[in-house]
C-alpha cells in the first residue's frame, strides 16, 4: 500500500509539472527566450566589434579610428532612436506604410508583456540590433572623407526615414508583407537598403582624393580577418535568431547560413586564383561576407543544396559587381558596400523565390506552398520598391545633412592628413 501511495504521489507530481509546462508553452517560452537573448548578443557582436574591425582594417592607417568611432556612435544613436520612435513606427499597427505611435518611448512594454512567446522587451532589443548594423554598413561607402557631424545627422535621419518604413513594409505588417514577400532576416530591410544607400552616398560625396590612380590598400588585413570571423559567427544570431524560436527553423537557418558563407568564400577565392595566379586573404573574407549577405533573405526558407547554389552564386556575382563599380563606372564605394551587400541582397531576395519552392527535388526548400513564377514577381516588386525609395530618400537626406553641417565632406587638406587627427585629435598607432 505504501508503494502504491508513493507511486500515485509521483504520478500526480509529474502530471502537475507537465501541466504547468503546457500552460507555460502558451505563455513565456524559456527555451525561445534564452535563444533570442543569445542571438541578440550575437547580432550586436557583429557590429561591435565585428564590422568595426572589419572596416577599420580595410582603410588606411590615418583613418582607422574614424571608422571605429563611426560604428560606436551609430550604435549609440540608433539605440536611442529605436527607443523613442523607431520601434513603434516599425512594429506599431499603423497602416501599410508606417506604424502608429502606440509604442512611443516603448510605452506599454514591460517585464510581463510578450511578443509571441518571448518578452516584448527582448523582441525590441533584438530588432534594435538590426537597426544598429544597417546604417553602420553604409559608412564603408564614404569612409575616409565624410565629416563626423554629417555622418551622425545623416545616419539618424536615414534610420527614421528609410530603415523604419521599409522595416514596417516587410516585417511590421505593411504592404509588402500583405503581398507575401519572403525576407527572413533582412535581404531587403538590411542589405538592399544599406547597399543602395551606400551607392548613392559614394556618388554624392565623390571619390577619394587620388582615386583610382593612387593605390589605397588595406592597412591591416589581420584586423579585417578578425572582424570577418566575428561577422561569420555573429551572423548565426542574425539569421537563425530571426526564427524567434529555438526550433528546427533556427537550426536549418544556421546550417544554410554557414554553407552559403563557406561557398561564397571559396568561389570568390577561386576566381581570384584563376585570374591573378594567387588567392588573396582580402578576397576570401569578402566572398564570405557576400555569401552571408546573399543567404540572409532566404535562410529560413531554403535547404542545404539551395544554400550551396546561393553561396557559390554570391561569390561570383558579387566579385564581378565590385569590378564593374570601381573599374568600369569608377565609383569609389570605398569598402564595396553596394557590390557585396546591395547586389548580394538583391540576388538572395530573388533566388529565395526559386529555392523556397518544393518543386526542385534535392534543391527544394522548406516545403513552402509557393509558385516560383508568382513568388518571383512579388520578390522583384519588393526589390524595386525598396531600392527606388532608398535611393531617392538617401539622396535627399545627404543634401539636407550637407546643408545643415556646412558641407558633407572634409577639405582636401584634411583628407590628406587623415580623419583620425582632423576630426578626433587622436591616432590609431604610435610606432
């Protein structure tokens, strides 16, 4: 009898634990919360220190601190903008184009409020890291020649008038979301917007003094490779975290992200090896970033073989895009933001329509019931709309910023001296 009582007591306790777990599953998920906490830290790690070191190593030594400073400043100012109006205009109900002001200053966001089955405060923070890295990507286009005050004003305005509305269009229930656009982690929202803005900025601000006749090689590739490695690792939070759950979608997104990065690195390296007789360190890390950017919109929808094709395509297409922009059109996009992120984002956003379909056998994606042709049209509309809107508003904001700060660019003498000393009265190295 005593054994029976012990058994019944254990069974009752087990059932209570199971029941409480079922209740919790409809409310807060500890597993999902833990994963998104980790992913949030990884995405911020992509900007600081990942992107900061990646970019800083690519510029000349007299401008290394200026790039690091810009990344840190953008992290700060983007966070404040997101807190005040960025989040509510992106994810508030609003209309097809802008969110409303119901969440201004994060009104109503507390410890108990949820977004799905994770804390809303965590969702706010996770999305904030995307709002940080997107304008930070753009600084690679005008590195070594833009005033710090102009950069701050332009980046602030750009977050509000470009990033926020397009984020709402795609992820906040806007008109592109209603059309069924596929952008899992930011091919449109992050990479196309940043890439197109970078191209416009490079054209408006003009080429660096001496470009293209004067060689301007990276001053510290060791720093760049370290930053690239951090980007590769941090991108798992970027893509797999966008599942917003610790589940199979997140696991597959992580796998395909890694495959595409590896394929992009190898294909870019192979092209350089074939053309110039030797593979370069700069080439392999740039190819890796191209693979990461291109898989981003597709990462939650495609399978491993689709990711392999996307990554290989990214290395090839983005490589020739860099040659076209700098050698054919002579546009000084200093750190190749448009050909890598912009072109990669466009390529990935279009290819997701193909490889997300369940019609391609081993190359099929996650079984989405989509027509390749119909979905491709939707993806094209999203690409064109985001690119045109970004280009026009970015052009306006650059001119507004220039007027407000007495000119957007430093003088020729200041550019020759280097932005570290001119703008910050510091130097990166004392050798």
